[in-house]
């Protein structure tokens, strides 16, 4: 079974379509992973929000969001007894460039844990981060029963850190991951390429349909001309009915055989060759008509359709 799976995988990788499928699967997996597929509930929430409140925590989330605004600040209100350090670590991938404060009620005070993700790893940045993590929660213990007021104090501390230059000024930006840009770009390219392919395919189909219609029209014109020539030939044969004779009977027999092919467009010779045969029979009919008019009768000396025996009779008459 493993050998069969390897053969199937080898066949899949060995084709352009298989490689494209594998590339799309890899891109989709990358997009899901970078989009938070493996994130916990806290990280998934703060990916698009600045305030998280654990289940059971009494908090007006809309008011809390308005208090924090678009600052580079993320506040995690956890249940009493929660591991604040672990909660802060769980949000590392989703809170880059922000100052995170995890807090939970501990009796008459707030138990807090700050983690700054602003700046680099230089000693200066590390010192600034330690100061920011220490200052950000000062004064919040006075509002243990009023978390919104505690958030206002935390925001004031944040603004003071910004004014002193310990934290950079500016708004928090939430950018989609690179695979999402690639997927969006691929979707746009696919739509444009599909529309272009449909347009080009439609133009080609239109050209082919127009060419086929022109061929059908030309064939219809040829059939109409053949029908008109056949009608003229029929009238010539009718006019020769009184003359009779072997040449007339041969002409009438050839006309009947030709008529079967003319009446069936899918059988017999092509239209051009049928037209030539009609013209040939028409010439023979004209010659017979000339012979009849000159008094020599069908198959006379000037008749093109006369046979060798007819010539011998004429010599015998003379």
C-alpha cells in the first residue's frame, strides 16, 4: 500500500498539473497557519481586537474597545487565578508591535503581567520595555470593581509613556498575512485570465462560426445555381420530346441519373462537377435542338451527341 501511494505521489509530482496542485495546497496551508488556524481563543480574538475578556468576566466590550481605541495597546482581562504569563505568551504572534497587559482580579487588587513587543533586542529597547511593563498598570488597583475605569487609567499610563518617548506614537495596524495577499492576487489574476480566455475563445468561436456560415452560404448559392441550370436543362428536354430518337433517349436517361444526384446534396459528385455535367447535357440538348431545327433530325451530322452508327446511316443515304 505504501508503494502504491509512492507511485501515485510520483505520478502527481511528475506532471505540471500535479505540481500546481501541490503548490496551491502549500499556499493554502501557509495561509491557514499564518491566519491563525492553530491560535488559541485569546490570540484569535486579539488578532482583530484590542481588548479580550474571558468568559465570566463582567465587561462592556464595546465601551472597552472605545476606551483603548487604535493605540498599540492590547489588554487581556482573564478569569481570576488564570496564568497571566501564559496568556501573554499565547498572543506573541498576533500582537507584534504592541504593549500587552494581562490582568485578572486578585481579591481587592489586580494581578497584572505586562509584555512589551515594541522595539528590538538591544539593551536600550529591553530597558524601555521593562519600564513600560512596570508603568502601564499603575493606579488600576483603585478600580477593581470598575474595569472600564481601570482601562481608562491604563490608557492614561500608555499615553504618558508615549509622551516620554518610551513607546512609539502611532496607531495599531492589523495587516493580513502574506499568503492572503497571494491568494487575493491569484484570485484577481485568475479572474482576469479567465475573462481574457473567454473573450479570446469567444472571438475565435465567432470567427469559426462566421467562416462556416460563409461556406454554407456559398454552398447554398452553388446549389441554387445548379438547381436553376437543371431546370433549364429540363425545359430543353421537354422541348425535344417531339423529336425523339436514340440520342434524345440517351440524353433523357443521363438527365434522370443526374437528377438523382442533384436532388441528394450528400451523395454523388461535388456541386461543381455536377454543374459541369449539367452544362454538358445542356450543350447536347442544344445540339439536338439545332439538328431538329435544320431538318436533319436528332443525331444528324452536326449533332455532337450522335454515335458512330448514325454517321454510317448518313453515308448510306447519300
